[in-house]
C-alpha cells in the first residue's frame, strides 16, 4: 500500500496558505484587465469551462499545480486508469473508466483484459434493449413492453433516473421508465399506480443484490405483477422470467431470486455503485435511448477520460476544478458547493452528484487508516435555475457563507418557444449569464444610492459580489455531453480525494445505520424486551410510533 502523502506538510500547501492570506478578491479590478476570461477559460471535449469568475489567479493556479505534483496526483491518476487496487479498504481496482473504453483497447486486471468483458455485456445489453424497443420482447400475454420499472437505490437508481430525465428528448416514443428506490412503501405504491402488468418490464438493479430496500421492493413488485396478472385472467406461470430482468455483480443471487440468468446483466467489483451508470446499471437508459444513444453517452465519458488523462495540467479541466475545490474548502473555508444547472432536464443532476461526491469524499481517515489532516468532503447541493433564484440564491448573494457555485447551461434549447418577440431560451440564458455576473461584480452602496434608494435601505440592497463561480456551457444536452459532464465530476471527485489522501471508492459510513435498522426490527414490531433495551430517546420514539399506529 502506498502511504498517502500529507498534503498539509507540502511546500505548496504552505504557499497556498500564504496566497490565501494575501488574497483580496476584487473581480471588478481583476476584470479591468480583459485578459482574465482568456487566461482562465478552457475547453474539454464539447465543454466550454469559464473559471475566470473563480478565485484562481496565476499564482494560485501555479501553487495548486505544484500541490498536485507534490502529492503525486498524476501518478495516482495513472494507478487508477491502469487498474491498480487503489480502493485499498476493499482491495479493489477502480476502473469505471474501463466501462467506456473502445472495443480492442486493453485494461488488465489480474492479467485479464476487462474491456473484452465490458464489450461482451454491452453486446448482450444492446441486443436485449433492441428487442424491447422493437416489440420483439413480449410479456406473458404476448404484448410488447411499454413501461420499464427500475428497482434499485443509490448508484443503482440515481444515475439511471438522472440520465433518463436528462435525455428525455432522446427517449423512444412509446417507452416510459419509472424508478422505485425508497423502502417507504409509498414509493412502490405510487410508482406502480396505473401500470398494466402485461406491458411492464422490471429491472432489478443491485450491485450486491443484498440491499434491503431493493430486494424488499423487488418482492413487492413481483407480488403486484403476479396478482395483477391473475386479476386480469392472464397466466402467471413463467411470468417472472418474461417481466423481470436483473443487473448485478452477484449473478448467483439473481438466480436465487427467480430471475432467469439469461436475463441478467453483470458488472464487476471494480465499478463502484456511484460510478456505474455507464455499466449495465444503465439498462433502462439503453432501452430508452437505444444502442446509438448509449454508445454516444459512453463516447462522451471517453472524451472526458482522455482529456483528464492527456491534457496538459495547466489546461486540464477536471484537475483544475478539483484543485480549485480544495482551495475553496481548505483555504477559503467553504463547507458547501452548489451545482446549478440551467436546464430542467438536469433536475436530478445535483442529487446524483451528491452521492458521487459525498459518498466518495465524506471521509475522516486516509486510505492507510490514519486521520485526515485537513477538512474533506464539502456538501454538494443544488437545483435547476431559474427555480433556485427564487428560493435559495438570496443566501449565495447576500448571506455570510462562502458558496462556490457551478453554473451549467446549453446554447440550444429543445423547445424553441417564443414569448411575443422574445425567444424563451434567451430569456432563460439571460438569467444564467446575469447570475454569475451579479455574484462576481455585485452592487456597491454608491450604485444603490444612485438609484435613489432611501439611505436606511441602502445596506440591505448592497450586493457584496466577489462570489466565486464556474460557468460550464455546451452546444446542447446530448447523450455525449451528459457523459462528458458526469465524467468531469467523477474526475474532480478523484482529484480532491487524492489531495486529501482518502479512499474515495469505499463507503463504510453507510453501514452502521443499515445494521441498526435491522437490529431494531423486533423493537419496532412491539417486542417489550427489545424496546426496554433501547436508549431513552429511541425507546420514546418507538413508543410514540406504537401508540399512534392505527
Ligand atoms: O448503502 C450504500 C450503497 O452501497 C451505495 O454505495 C450503493 O450505490 C447503494 O448502496 C446500492 O447498492 P446495491 O447496488 O448493491 O444495491
């Protein structure tokens, strides 16, 4: 095991501390010299990434790149891309990038080329997706499938639902995907409402095939399917094989559940759940957008992977954005980071990123088990603009916390609506451009006064400005562009994790809650002895539940 380098002991860290102490962010002055946008705008694939309204200066950028050097970041990048077991606490390789390698490429794990395995599963997956799309795949009563219900949680849900929502314009007519994740019975109850069992295909997606939520919901959906078919006078024998398929790394467990192994699509322990949307976990998306759409999606990831692997450090967008986030967290004291897509299609993107970033980098020990030496893992959050503008932007503009924000927008809309003479997309983009401008340049007291505002209201109407943002634009939200965006954030997350010396690919912090939920079963069911054994708070809560449950 390579010992993590303590970033805080490097010369670059000390230099960054000094640069932060001396830093006087003044975007008005910084932009007086018009070179800034040119110097701090980069391209990566189809993405145009403007970091000029960030805290980057030439000196900070140089010191951040020195930091990358001093923590051997590029060596760690190579270790990941070449399949070394950098997920130390689970003793696994980390090869989500192998999921999008092209046929004929080679990535070896234990001297075996995993790209061949990836391509083999994709071939089966596309063949199956095509059968569903064309109507060749029929249910037990001979009808083609219309609704795809994905049952999964975490990485087996957030990626598929986010990508399906994002790529709605590319979804084949007549196909609808629905998603069940929460063990709250409401989720399964509401999602199945109105569905015709004869035309419903269920995908049970679970890397481990042991997840309580997914298996419970899958059993509920199976019962619903069988009883609904029966109620319609349809045969039920053999119905599960026709209406259920699975995606998992545990194919033996899939079979034990009753799903035909021929209808199971595998992936591998070197793909983390939150990095798996471009594996067979994306089956619902592959059915929705077809082979061409899914291949385009993979090509987008690949474009960003190549950029991350090959672009010079000074222009390497994931590297720069990851390092900049380290600067915000460890030097500027930011505890959160907003991601604000100006695209309603990306409304689940912030939720997807929450698992990607926070399950990866919410860690307090390093990969060798020693305590971290600095803050890690900021809170990622967000909502699409312009909705967020009318909700929480107030705090970003005038609150007391520093909240770096990534703004994402696309030049071309799906709907070319006019509002009188105005183009609605232009009204929308005016907000996108306007917000980062307002955050950067603010409004001074004198400017407020010049508008004739009464003196006692001036301070309330001042915008301090100097709030850091990144603006990311692309021509349009296509499968490829979505793949590029996801891979961008995957690599940003990796960069931050390496600087902090943590294993960004395990998730031990989710285990205790799962164990406690299980251990509380008999108490929740009313076992007096089990209730008496609880702490007073938990006991009180369970008693309240038992007294109020009708
Ligand atoms: O509990 C966390 C977690 O393990 C995530 O990392 C994962 O994406 C999710 O649960 C679902 O796991 P699975 O795909 O094995 O059902």
